[in-house]
């Protein structure tokens, strides 16, 4: 493994606001496979670990801080905030991409590929986890991503889908949406409901919810998707094209 100079390692620690007990871990996190003697000496294994830690921290945050979200909602938020694009943006924002040791071929490139920038951010997370434990890695991740997480949570819930569907039904079908309970399960104190919606005799796919109001909102969204009125973006946000 290529040994980095102490000044570069110190710069990295200053950016991370964390002093490594074992600087060789940080060294490895900043060593790209293009310059390593072998792939075992590169940051790829730490990237793999960091990706898992990142997913865990985001999922735990959502589970603890947003009990109103169902599994599907949390999956959409997680997909948004742990994307390659997000990781690359965070690496570049912090300047970590400038500290990555690259082989000659990549070092002369005009701009570091986003996939490489994303990988160094995840490898740094892996390094923080190995050197300092989960709490250190968690603090680093949430300091960067908490605003993104909250934004992604809100993006999926800023529309009243029942209200939008009501307008669409009146404009397109001169009718009113009718909601009905298709199924229910669970004990009385924690019952879930599957709600379906129909407009003018046309039925749309039902949706499950932890209560009837939530299931009705999700059923309305399902109908809006089928009517090509609502589009769910890659980041989990919902775009309404009419209503």
C-alpha cells in the first residue's frame, strides 16, 4: 500500500474532524485501486463496509425518528439519500475527492468520475467505523445527510393525494372517487387496512396502510400513478402533472 505523507493525512483528519488512532486505516481509505499494489491494498473493502454502515445508520434514523413511515416509505427515502450521486456530492463538498491517491491514468483525468468520488466517501465511512466504532461513523453520516433525509421524508408527503384525485375525477370522469376497505389484518390495537378506490366504475389497485386515512392516501396515489398524473421520482418524491 502506498504510504501517504503525514501532511495529507492531517488534512484529511481536519476535514473529518476526527483523529485516527490507526492512520493506516485512513491511508487505505484514500488509496484507489489504480495506484495500489493489489486490490486488497486499495479502499475497495472499506467502501464495501462503509456502504453497509451507511445504510444501517439511515435506516435506524428513519425507524427511530419517523414512526409514521411504513417500510415502503423508508425504502424510498433510503434509496434517495444513499445513492451514488449523493455520496459523490458529499465527497466533493468536503474535498475528500482531492485527497484520493490515484494511478497516473486517472490522476490526469479532467474530472474525477462520480462513481470514484462516491466510493471514497463510503470508504471513509468504513474507515471511521473500523477505527472509532459505530457512534463515530453515525455522527459523521448524520452531520452530512440529516438535512437530505428530512427533505426526502417531506418530499413524499407534500401533496394531499385524495384532494388531487378528487379534482382529476371530476375533470376527467365527471365523477367522485369512492373508497372501500378491501381487506384488513392484525389485532384490534394494531390493525392494518387495504383500501381501494373506484371512479365511475373503474377500479384501481388497492394499498395497505397502518390506518384507514393513510391507506386512502396511498390508494389515491396509486390511482394517480395509473392515470399518469403522479410520477414518483428516483429520489422518492412525487411529481403531480395535473390536478
